[in-house]
C-alpha cells in the first residue's frame, strides 16, 4: 500500500513538474499594459511562464525579429497578417482587439473640449503635435497621414520615438500628442483629452497567431484562447482596447 501511494505521489509530482512550460511571445507595443496583466494572470492560472522575445515594440522591429528569432505566438496588426501568413500555422490567426487613437496633453496644461471633428481640427490649429516615429511605427505613420490631410494645414507635426513620454518630459516643444489609447491611458503625467473623432479613421485591429517555428504550438493556441476569453475582455477594455473587435 505504501509503495502504491509513493508511486502515485511520484506520478503526480512528475506530471506537475513536466506540465509547466515556457511560452515565447512577441507583440507590437500598441497592446499596452493590459497585455502584461493578462500574461501574468495566464501564467498564474496555468503554471506556465511567458517570455517576451523582445519588449513590446514598434511594428518594424517585430517584423525584423520574426525573421531571426523563434517565438511560439506573435501579436500583430491584422492588416499585416496577410503579408506574414507564411510565418503562421494555418487556421491559428484570430482577431483580439481594436485600438483607437487619442489626443493627449500634459497634466498641468489646459485641455480643449472635443465634441466634433470640427472642434478637433480647431483645437489643433497652429499647434505642434507629436506622433510616434513614422519610420518605425505604424500608428505614427497613420497619425502623420491624417495630420497631412485637409483641415490640418497649420499643424506642425514632429515624429519622434515614444512621443507620449517625450511630451510629458517637455521635449520637442509639443503641445499635444496623438497616439494609440493604451499608450495614453497608462502613462503617468499625461491627460487624455479625448478620442480622435471616428470619421478620421484612426483605428488598428490587432490579433495573434501560432508561428510555424513554435516549439509549443498547443500551448500557444491555449494562450491566444485566453487572450480572447470573457475574462480577458474586461482587462483589455480597462487598458483602452476594445475587445472583441467591434
């Protein structure tokens, strides 16, 4: 009897010790702090660890890393998924959330009321707006393209790495910053004036998939399932991400 119990205990302990695994993930930075909270919650639930192959980064940096570094799951803008389809296992790509853009200002500065597209354009007239570096950032390219459009002729645009943080530091003479909401709602020292009016079309849908290089493909699938679960939706929304995708 004692031998049987000992054998059972060994079997259980052995199973638990082999159940935990390391999941390697890459993601673009627009996912915000919600992603950090969700990976921690998933690790606590499952006993598995999530290792970021590189910190949440600009799109171009993630795409470059995908060519040379192994990862089990990668989160990208959905607009990039067709071009990267060969790097994902068939049938594993799914949408996770939608990120909108906001107008931000330093905490100690006055904030205009944004009640319409016309009010938004009037608030920016003659001002300097910081955006993330368009050379490496998708959201920076999108914001710059909008500000190059009709109604923004008097706006000065500065593209800079980590634009929201630079505005808080008081660098580059910026009056406002336009970037994705998760970056704005989670940054101390920055006040969200309001969302960029929907008619201006600034939004990024993002999703994830299991890579062809995945060492833990089933675990990666389970992780993506969790990121789209009802429990995860509440965390995403608290961090400025609309989930599921409207």
